C-alpha cells in the first residue's frame, strides 16, 4: 500500500476516507489522558438538499398556505400545535416533547441574505458564513474556534473538532485542526485483537521515517491516542438503556457523536449532515417521502438527546439547511428551490418552547419574488449567538465578516 502526506492533509485539517484503508482515528495532535473540554459542546446538523420548512413547522393559520399547497399541505387537524399559530409536521412528534420541556427553540423564516437557488453555492455560503462571497477559504465554525483561543487559553485534544464523514466539511475547514470519521466502528488498530492492522503499521512507518520533527512527534502522540481508544473498545458502545437510534446513516452518526461526547475525549464541536431533502417530486403531505425523512430525522435527534442523559445540560444542537422550498407546490407534487427556512436549536441552556423570528406572512404580496417565504432572520444571527454562548467566541466580526452581529441584537435563544 502506498501512502503519502498529501492524502492526510485537506483544508488545514485531517480527513480519513473509507473504512478499510487507514483507520479513522489516526489523526494529528495530542490526546494524552484527555479530560472533557470545559463548558458547552456544540453540535451542528446540516440538512443538505433544502428542507421544506413550511411543512416542517406549519403556519396552519395562514389561509394561503392551504391555497398554494392543495396536495401536500398538512391538514390543520393533523398538525401538532405549538403556539396557536404554528405546528409541527406529525412526523416530528418527538420534537413536541422537547419543545414542551423548554429545551427546543424554533426559528422560522431564517436563512441566508444571498438569493442563490443553487445547492452548491448556497451550501458553500452557509458553511463559509460569508453569503455571496466565494473567495472565503475557511468555515465559520473553524473561525469560531480560533476566536475562542484568543480569549480562553487551554489545552485541546485531537478530538476538539470532529465531523462524521469521509472528509472535513467546509464548515470546519481552517487553521484549527479538525478530524473526519467515516465510522467509529472502522477504528481497527487492535480494536478486535492485540496486533495493529497492516494499514496502521504503514501509517506509523510513514511518520517514523519523516524528517519533520513536529510531524514525527505528532505521529507518536496520535498512536498514544490510538492505544487509549483501543482500551476503551469504542466498537462495543451501547446507548443508554431503552434508547434506540434509527437504523440508518444519520441515526448511526448521531449515535457515534453521543459516543464520542460521552467518552471524555475533549470534543467541543461536532458536525454531521443528512441528505434527502430535495423534494421536487412526490413530496407527500402527512405521509410520503418528506414524512419518512422527518421521522428518521426527529427520532435520531431525540434518541441522541435522551442518550446523553445529564450531559445534555452542556450541549447545544443547531440544525440548518441551505434554503427552503417554494411556497406553492409544483406540477409534480413537490416543491422547488425557495428562500427562507426553519432552524431548530436544542439544548440544556436553550430558552425553548417558543417559535422565534418575525413572521413575514404568506399572502401573495408578502412572498419573496412572488414565490418564497421571505427571510427575516439571518442564519448568522442564530449561529453567532450559539458560538458566543457555547464555545465562547467573542470576536463575531472575525467569525462572520460583514454580518455586523451584536449581542444586544440576538434573539436570546440561549
């Protein structure tokens, strides 16, 4: 097997692609007898494909909602009421308990000020945190961690910033080391036996032969981390009694994030994504394609929250999607690329039980470009409040350039 350093370096961070070649946990930086990172932990979930916020959190008092969606609207008697104006899609029923417990906040009509309807551009802008600017090289969450370091001098571990996937996402790209894990269960350096795998031996040899002292030291320290993880036997993790995650990729990712958070590895920020939201055809209403996705989405997040137990007090979870869907259904029983959407914020310190944001209305004259829900809350307002009150990022001008975020303008979700 041939390996080289370039394979391991991407966007200022390390990523391990696949589950059989190089073990996922072989990444740079120190983990010597790590303790949990102090303070809050931030979990970001990106719904790729543009979720239909109008059917996630239904404005069921809006007459035009039903007029524009005769085949896919959620009937008022099926909506799970939240506050007399908005209600959840019935497949989001686990969220109602979290909402009633005041752990879940909802921000409607949130989104990017950029008007792009391109999935690629819109996702890129939201992950970089600089809407309309394609030249940004790093991600907003990486910059937030950089800002934290300016005010909080402390030791960090290899697992400070991590993402579930084969490569580090745009959100975490930047100067702060981040890792990408294809699967915790793919960690096989002695995980099921006393001897390291051939891939691990090759990886260790590559570092050992390096003339770069720092690179060499990092390799040695990484293998110390590998030994600790092997002792912890991560492949044998079991959720808390009675907790069952959905048996799909997103459910498994949420379970693994819980596992890593509970393993005292010093995780401060975790990222995962979930696709399947681009419902141009046969979207469905109470039942169907979107309903199935929402059931998996909400049950995985609910299982994660329950699995974390008392540790959930120190967790803030934020969901986002690149844009919403058109207010009107199209001719194939679906919706097309829109503008504003809905964000969820879940956490122990969340001022939940409320739908935040100024509602722009769904009358024809209130629609963006005559077709979409208008944006009234910049998504950076939500993320800015999250990073300032969780990981302690104070320099919001550096985290979100040109957004002009100020704490006195926050929605006070946290």
